[in-house]
C-alpha cells in the first residue's frame, strides 16, 4: 500500500511529538519525586489541594483546545 507523502509527513510529526511528550512526562515525574522527597524531609503535607486547584485553573484558562477542560483535568 502506497501512503501519500503528506500522510507520512503528518505521521512523522505525530511520532516526534509523542517522543517529546514522553520526555516531558518523564522530566515532570522526576521533579514530582524531588518535591515529594523535600516535603517528606521537611514534614510538609504531600498534597496541597489549593495549589493543585490553582494549577488546574491556570492550565484550563490557557488551553486553546482542542482538548476540553475535562480532558485537561484528566491529564
């Protein structure tokens, strides 16, 4: 089956973005682990619900789509 070059190019862009997302998620998890270590060492509460709510609000307000607000919160 011969795939049009435009489709191949789009698929290559998606694959590159997938790798970038994976790298970003892994970096984020490394930072989250560092925050947890710091909080445990200092006796700080592990979950800051106010900060989490602010983060979700900021992400939702800057989201230009096509992700829905619900999808942003799920991610």
